[in-house]
C-alpha cells in the first residue's frame, strides 16, 4: 500500500538518529527515542456533499433506481412494455414536502414511508428485469449505486419502523457510501461529513 510506504519513509526520516535494535539485521527500523512532546488530534476531512436528510437520500435513491430501470429496459425497447415507476407522482410527492416551510413530523414520516415504497417497488422491478436483461448493461458506477441503494433502503426502513434517527454505519451519500457523520460541536456546523483522521506531530513531521 502507498500509505504504508509513506509511513515507513516518514519514520526513517524522523528516527534516523536512533540505533538499530538488531546489529545483525541492518534492515530493521531504528528504535525511536523518547523526547519532547507528542501532539495528537482527531479531526475530520470534509467531503463535498450536501447536508443529507432522510427524504433527500430516499429521493436520490429513487431517481437512481429509475435510471437503472431505464438502462435495463433499453435493449428491449419496442419489444417489451416498460415497467411503471410512478416517477412523476413520486417527484410531486417529494416536492410537496421539500418546499414546505414548516414540516410536521407526521407528514415527514408519511412521506418517508411513501418514498420507501417507491424504492422497494423499483428494486422489485429491477430484479424482474435482471432475468431478461443482464446487469452487465450497467456501468460500474450504476452497479455500485444499486448495491448502496439496497443497504440504504434497509437502514431507512429499520429506522422508520423503530422510530429512531440513528443507526450504525449510516449512509449519508449514495455516491460516497464511505462518508460518515461526525459530531464536531462547531458553531457554524455541529456535524461534519467526511473521513475521520487522527494526526500526530513528531519533530515537525505529521503522521
């Protein structure tokens, strides 16, 4: 791994004054000496994503699943009737809530339930299409999105049924499923989304 190589180079640069622990093996890394202070800090490397909400994520997942249906149906255009997706109705339902200035909790739950239903229907349609149209028609990005949508649907359905707002390994971005929410407690943003990193400073070198 590139990270391992960089870390090895950094260690040799920082601890080059140390003495090898084994004289018979000159390839061993020199033993570091205790000196000075070690500064350690955990921080976040922010990802370039919009602030995620359950409704936004479900709407995005629904749109991507509709596009996958279009791709799988394309080879059979004119030969087989295109499955219904209710995309116009689903889009209208989402916008009716997204444009609301004051959204009641009951209305929000109702809309989440609807979006979950639309996605579940689309995934069922995709399973049927996959029997007559190979998933090889999908690009790598589309296939990855399909896997993420399955997991996103499972998480959102579980949270909706349990009446909770958190779950382990919560997906906040379909295109970047590795991104996680991190509580930072800052004035401008109490929560950041990205990779959590731990940095330490040794003799001016950052690990």
